[in-house]
C-alpha cells in the first residue's frame, strides 16, 4: 500500500528517504533538494534510477514512470538507455564536402606519401565539390556522380578513375556511419559513362637480352658520375624500385648475412622486404662505403648532390635519356621478370617474391608463410651472373636449383 500522498509530499521538508512502495522513494537532501528515485534489482545488482525533481514530477507521474521502468526491466530492457536515446538529438548529416574532409583526416595517417594525401583531397575539391559538395552526403545520387565524372572521363581518364574511387570511399564511409541507406552506386555510374581510351603501356623496359651489354656501357659512359652509375647497377641487380634504392640507409644492410632489409614504411606494399645480395651487389656496397661522407649508421648509401639528401629519381632518368636507352629505371624490374620467366626454371612465385609483389590469390597468400629467401638468393645470384656477361645466353638451371 502506498505510504505517500500528494499532501504529504508537499509538506515533507526534513532531509531523509521516504518510501512509497515498489522501490519508489522520495529523497530530500540536506541542501533542501527533493527528488524521486526508483530502486530496483537488475541482473542481480541494486540500481537507483532518478526520476526527476518533485517540483517537475508529481507523485502520480512518478508512480506511473516507476511502473513502466519496472516492467521494462522485467522484459530485459534497459529503460535508462532507452530514455537517453529518446532524448538524444539525431546526428546532423554532413555534406559531401564535410564528409570528404572527415574521411581524408581519418585515412591520412595511413598514407606514406604526402603527395598522395594532398592529391586525394585536391582532386575532390576540383572535380566534385563544385557539382555536389554542398549536398548532404545522404542525398548524393548516382546521376550526380556520373555527371561530375563525365566532365573529365575522356579528357583525363586516369584522374577520373581515381576521382570515382575516392567518391566511392566517401560514400561507403557515409553508409558505414549510418548517414546513407545505400553504398556507392558504382555499377550504375560506370555503365552510364563512355568507354575510355586505351590505357597507356607499362613503364618502358629494356629487353632482358640487352641488359648485360648495357651494364658494360655504363662503366665507360662519361654521362654520369660514379655514384649514379653504381646506384643504377645496384638497382638493376636487386630488382628494387627506384625509391627503395635511393632511400637505402646503411643500417638496413647486413653484409655478413648478404641481406638488405628494407623496412615496411619504405615499401610500396607496407610490408618489410629482405633482398638477398649477390657478390657484385656486395662489391658495389663496399665501394660506396669507401665513398661515404658520414659514419652515421642512418646515413644514405646513395646520397644525392645535396649533403644528407637522397639522389633524385630524375638523376637516373636523365642518365638513361642521355644514353638513349628509351627505358625507365623502373622498367628494369620488368627486364628481370621477363628474364626469370623466359631464361630460367625458377618458379613464378619465387620471381614474384623477389619483386615484393603481393599474391593475387588470397588463398595462396593465406597458406604461404615463407618469404622464399633462400630460393630468392639463388635467383638473384643467377641474375647477377647473367648481367655480368652472359649476354644473349640462357642461364641453365636444373629443376632442383629452381625449387
């Protein structure tokens, strides 16, 4: 039976706790505050739930709310969380412009290349913000995206494809955040655009049969200094990317183990890579050690013209251009790959691992735990041996050597 009445509630002023039954209590504080509290058992624990001030909630309303909360708890619900959610204001849906900046800020720490980070946002600013930057991200439609891309789809096809991918990233993020009911309408957008011009060829590469003769020409050319010549030869012998070679530091090398350990942050795929070093590659490092200007373990191996700065990629490009090769530094990776496929018995996966290429098959990648280092060591020694004078000859390798 209830112990409180509306008249009694109004007259009570003494600090203390006054029960009404069913866990409903009137608390009067020493400061004169008067409030309703419901004491219940939830999941075996005592819980006090505030129902508001007596001045705002009459006794009858407090009893009604207490009954509703007891019923909710018996059903396994959390009435406090439900009440909080009901009072919360719905989150404002950002515009596409605002969403793009939020996505850029979230992703930027994961991008190693500052230039890529800047271009990611600048392309959206240039090609999408004028069209639908101020539209709520929930209301961006496939036709809007198509019309914006159509302006650049044939004139700058590569940039247009990147913009399409970046729009998709923003819209998918908005879907994951609950701002959109659907993901990116990629298929509809792509079908609504014309066929793009045929993509450009890969990096121009030197035929593998010409590499040994080219290396002989490097020795006598006056078109580059010794460091540049050695850098390019080292690049070819290790089948590395230009940036990996130019950024190489002495503390990455274990000459006793004949290994170059490129840290993950300097690899395109974000995974550390160990390069086995052939005798000729070691000889190049020994010569560079004689030419080094700093004993700092973190010093660059192939330093540029400016002290402490890496060699510019343009330095290698200019050398190749002056020698009228018609190829790029990056193209020598293709030369190596073609040689491995056409002139040796080494398995495809060994050659791909030497180039630090990710496996296309997720299943194959999941089962492979080895980096095939010892097999790659034989491959790189064979490549160095071929480059050292076996021009035009196929390197004979038994099945046992290639596996």
